[in-house]
């Protein structure tokens, strides 16, 4: 699913399918991207990068890992059986390999998570599409409710309140789903392989 298809899905949830639209495509895109970022924090897109180490230094510049949400593991040296995963720390865009032998300039593998995208090559798994639509519709409704306060409204005085309630219910559903996903995806602290 791409962004345009997601906007259509959100419009359907908001009952905003007739022109002139109540929400512009730009407004809905902002709410969709907000929801997508929140989901990515819990369930990032897994990526593996190969970076060259610097001989005699345990520090790596990881600024090239764009849209990075988290780093799961560092393998160094690479392609050994069993793989050698190293302990590491991150400060800003600098990853420091703490354990193992000092790097000699050869490559290491970084296993990390990035933000999902909804473009021509969407990375959002189909099972999360409805969750993103629910959240984006909730954000749009709450935003509209705030905008409608103290304005003349043909829907009556209850309309902003009803939009706020409806939007908050969708956001509550989204937040509860994120908590469940967070528990399932939580990184377990353990040693992958024992040192000899």
C-alpha cells in the first residue's frame, strides 16, 4: 500500500469521501506519517548494513544508517560460525564496540531497525495497514475537534466534542496495540554465544 491508498483508507474511516474534502491530503499525510513513526518505534523495519571498521579504533560512525530507530546487534569479525556478536554502546552517531578483539579495519555487520515508509516501495507489512489508518483517523479527528472550538458549526455544539471522543477512542485502540507489539518485540538481554 502506498501513501495515496492509505489516504483513501483514512478518508473512508473519517467518512470524508465527497469533495470538497474536510481534510486536505497534506493534513492526512501528516497524521499518517505520525502514526507510521510511532509504529516504527515499536516494530522497526529490520536492516543489515556492512560498515568498515577503523584499524586500532573501537568507534564506528553510524551516521550513514538513515532513519535508524535502534541497533539490535553488531557482528565482528564477520562470516564466522558461530557468528561473533559484540557488546556495544551508542552515543549520538558513534557506535563503540566494547567486547572482543580490537578492530583491524575489516568489515562488521550492523543489524538495526529503521522507520517504515509508504512510498512506491512500501515497507509497511499489510497486517499493520488498518492500525495505521485507525491512528491517522484518530489524530485527524482530534485535530479537527481542537480547530472547531469556538467556531460556528452547522453540525451543532456537540460536533467538536463528538469528534474528540471518536478520535481519542481510535488513538486508545492504537496505543493499546502498540503496547502489545512492544511486549512481543522487546529485546531480550542475553548472551547469544558464550565466549571461549
